[in-house]
């Protein structure tokens, strides 16, 4: 059963929430965090699969995305200030709403791409609330490029406006992702090798949009924060973390970045970090031609006793 909810955040922003419930007593609760320039309904098949395994599943459209943006905002804009922290706090507040009657049902946080950045920040601030975390399609610190992006975003915000779409930063962030796919037919072939998935993404007006100057400033700032050792060290040491990515995912540099993230977690004393690369998969491993295999891999990890 799928339920549509609306959550009012502490700053009165309205968040679009979905929740799926199994027919039997739940074995756990999975909350999904979607990626940039997409929305939570694209995770419906994966959510239904997890429900079939016995999980309650929930998720929400981030600020600046699809139905949440329709309620109170614009596509590709988080907040007037401190946007990355604000979307992280949204996760905490949304979970407070959906888990009101769940009592001690264990919580697993799943974040994909931009959602993985938010999940990693949530882990740094609230790991005590989690039983496990799945970090999907993530990346390592952009370093100098991130610093340059932040500077460009701040300058563009002053010269144009915070809400103006940033084609320049969009190109800086994504322009090189298609280069390795010599037979690319669209600018989004890096997402999946399934042409139908790419077509649906392109045809969806709430996917693939160009975010704002302020959004990119917030995003690059958030990426810098989540890679600071002092913040990584705040994560509970016994939290099981599963890092999973496509071996052909340009966001994670074909798997290289995933191992860098894992190394950082282990350096911080994390005791249970697992890494897995999905063969032949691009960025959206949940929307690849071999997605059922990936669904099984993730569910099996979620369900195993630690």
C-alpha cells in the first residue's frame, strides 16, 4: 500500500512524502533519498521490491524538486541560506513524522547520488538514529573543482540572482560524464545503458533541469563539509555502511571514488564498511538492465544480521 503524505517543516516549508507499507509485520524501515534533478517516484519499483521483502519504505522529494517544489518553491533551489544543512534537517524532520508510530523498528537510510551526500551528512549528525546506511552512486571530494564551483556560484549569485539557473556550473558538474560513452545518443546516456530509462528521464519535465546559482553553492559547500575528517569522525563507529556503485559510473570515477570514501570511513574507525561495484552498470544502478540483481544485492545486505 502506497500512502501520500505532506510534512510541514520547522520553517513551514511543505515536503512531499511517500510511504509504502507491507501487509505483514515489518522487519525494518528504509527511507530513500533521491538524487539531483529527479524525484522520489522514480524509486517506486525499488520501494515495492523492498516492501515485498517485509520493509516499510518511505521517501520524499527534496526541496527544489518535483512535488515539493510545486508546493512552495522553484526547481533547483534549496533555500536562501545554508541550503545543504536545511535539506539534511528535512530528513530528520520527515523521519520524525513518518516514524511517529514505528517505535523501535530499525531504520536504514538509503541515499543515491546527491541523496548519498545528504545521507552521509545525516550519518555525521544523527548516526545514533540509524541501524544501517546504504550509500549509492556517491563521489569523493571534488577538491579544487569544488572550490572553483563555489566561487563561481557566489559571484553569479551577486551578478545575477540566487535563483538564476546556472548553465555554467551545470556544465562544470556534468559536462564530462558522457565522454567515455562513445556511442552516446543523448546527453544523459551516462545515467543508464537502458535506452528506455534515459528516454523517460528526458521526457520527464521534473528531471534533468538546470539548478540555480545558490543550489550549486550549497551543493559544493555540502560536499566539502562531508569530506572533512572532523565531521566523518562523528559517525558512530559500529554503524554498518554499504557503499555500492556502478563500475561504469562517471560520478564515482568508475568505482575509484567509492574506495576513497570507504578508506576515509575506515580511517575514522568505522568497523563495518562494505564496498561493492555492479558490473557493467552506469550511474543509476537501480535503473540498469541488471537492476533485479542489484535489488537482491542491496536487500540481502539490509537483511543480514550484523
